[in-house]
C-alpha cells in the first residue's frame, strides 16, 4: 500500500535530523599563496614577480576574501617607466577586497557594481579614487576608475585563472587599469640613518651592536628602502643579554642580529590586526635553517614568540614606509641558537569555587591558551546546536503537515 504524502515528509524529516546531527562542522577556510597560485602560469610571470617586489603578495596572502586581476607579460610593459612605489599603487587597484568569480561577474545585479581595491583599503588613495567600477554590457565585463585617463580603453575581463569560491579569485584582464591618482609620481623615501634613529629612542645599545658588525649593518641598509621591519631591544634588554652575547661565536652574533630584521614593511596597525610566522634576514643568510618567529596580537599588545623567549613591542621608534622600527622589551633568541622552552603541561581543571579565587592571579599565557580552547569548544557547541535546531524545525513542519 502506497504511503501518504505526510508520512513521506515525516520520514524525510527524520532522515534530516540524523544527517544534520551527524554531519561534521564546516571546515575553516584555507589561505592561499598568490605567488604559488600564479607560478605555473608563465604568461603572468612579470605580474607575479612585481607582486613580490612591491610587497603586495604579502598583503594579498593575509586577506581571506579577495580578487586579483592579473595581466599577461605583454600588458605589464605599460608599467616599465614607473617607480616601484608607483607600481605598487597601480597594481593595488588590481586587488579587489571582495570575491568576484566568473559566475558572479556574468550575473552582476543591475549590470554594474563598485568594489573597493587594496589601493583604497590601505589608505593610499586620495578620496574615492581607490574604488573600481565593474560593468557588464553586451556580454562583456570591464573594470574602470572614476579618474581614468579619457584616452584609456576600459580594462576587459578575459578569463578566470584560478578560483576558490568566496576565498580568492584570480582573473586575467586585458590591460592595466588606468587611474591618474595611482599613476602619480611617489617621492622616494627620505634617507634614514639607522644608527642615528635607534640612538635617539630606546635602542642606543642595539645601535652600537649593529655598527660593530659590518655584515649586519650592510644587510639592514640594503634592505630598508625595499621594505624592512626592525625590532630593536631596548637598552635594558641589551644589558641583560650582554654576557650571553659576548660568548657567542662571530657567526652566531651575525645571525642573532639579523634575526631582529624582517625583510618586509609592517605598520603597527598591520601588526595589531594579523597573526602569523615571519621570516627574517637571518633566514636568508643561513642555509637550511628557519630563523623565523610568530607574531601574535591580543588587543593592543603585539608579541614576538620565538619558542625560546616572548618579547613585547613596547614603542614605535620610527615608521616611514617602507621602513618601520619598533622597540621590544627582550632580546630575541632564535631556537636555532638556544634551547627551546617547552610549554608547561596544562593545569588540572579547577572547581568553580577555586576558579573564581584564582581569577585575579592567573598566568597570562595559560589564560590565553584556555581562552582559545574555550572559544573553540564554544564555537563547536554553537554549530552543533544550530544544526539540531534546524533539524528539529524541519521535523515540526513535517508533523504539522500530517495534521
């Protein structure tokens, strides 16, 4: 005998309850490396190289939802007469801080939209000149800016190169996007005397160590105009480390000083809003050795975690892109030269009464770890609860149909 429609709906509802309850929570979005995504495509090699040279690649990789508008090697020749900083501005227009895959472009609501670019998002653009107009007309999609040269042809969408929906879309466009503001000459950075800068604020002792090591001094000066973030230990930190530093070999002294320099520019805002590993000038100088550390932030506090020591950024010594110098409260010790400090084993779970008494005297690091764990468990519980609520709602609707 055939089952009634309400009975079938009830069966489906029961199956939905089981499926939703047993289904795993959605996986976290994966981060992608733009230079590695473009590496197999040799026709975009110049564009890919310039993303690295202008440090845009790093900015792209730290964002989760983004669209990159790549041009081929022939189109890149339009940038040959610009300075590196101006090229950064121009290519920043080719990085949209939203996701536009092939399907989305071909189904634009009302045929047009406007998206903020990296040029706008970083504050480099004047007024609204960092916004890109996206228009679909007669089956073709074009990208323009409001301040484009009157003689410039619209930049056309050619094809999708690589897409990971809602994370990153890499698309080919026909030409460089025109913008008078982005193409304006950028004055070269003013000459900076590192030793003088460090000696004026907080880091006179560290400046002396740099001056005494010709290889390190040369490496910092050769890097600072292309992007350098220097973490200098304050004078008291250098004094506390002086005896240990004196006993290091010449090679180790060079490595540990280079370890304080990151070959990229990081504003304080960027340090406070992003977490992750960074490589250092010591990484490039030492084959088969890592020499990296983890930059973490909590509120307004930025820490550098080497697995041997945790150092806190205490002040800005100087910030003039592409150079940033920050004072830190401890000398950075790399795991390649010093013994790793193992994290302490988690303490036994406290009772509710004991936990309230210990709240005011808890250790900062262990508080951070337990907070992260609690947040993870809370997120998982909320996700599971949401699936059960959805499933229960479906079942209730099915029972209502039977009535």
